[in-house]
């Protein structure tokens, strides 16, 4: 059964702010994901339990989960971190998805 991370508190992710109850698909890229669970910032919820609004929001965010070019050969990952080079950014995305 696939789970989705849901924000329990307001979170700043990159340039966006997630409100409580909104899906956070970028969480799989976070290095300190376990700490966010322990501090009550995230909760894993089975996909089947998501509301229609949450599923729509999740689909929209998953469609935008590509590295964004920010200039100077730097790319910003969905979690807000920056890496140099398009190939390195794609590898980081694929590694985080595993």
C-alpha cells in the first residue's frame, strides 16, 4: 500500500508554504525526513484515505516535480536544495524517488 506524506503543521518548502492537510510529495527528498515525523510535521497516510482535494493537489505537485534551472548551471530540486548541472539534478531526483 502506497503512502503519501501529509503536512501536520505549516511547512516552508523551497519558495512555497504548505498548510496543514496538504500533501508533501517532496518529503521523499528530505534528508531529515524521520526528524520531521518525530517532531509532528509530517504524517504518512495511505493513498486511499486522501480526499478528492488532496488527490488533485498531489497530482498537480507531482507534475511539477522537475528540477528548475535557476541560472549559472545551478538547478533547484523540489525540496529547495540546489545542485550544479542538469544531469546531477536528474540523478538526485531519481535517487530520491527510490
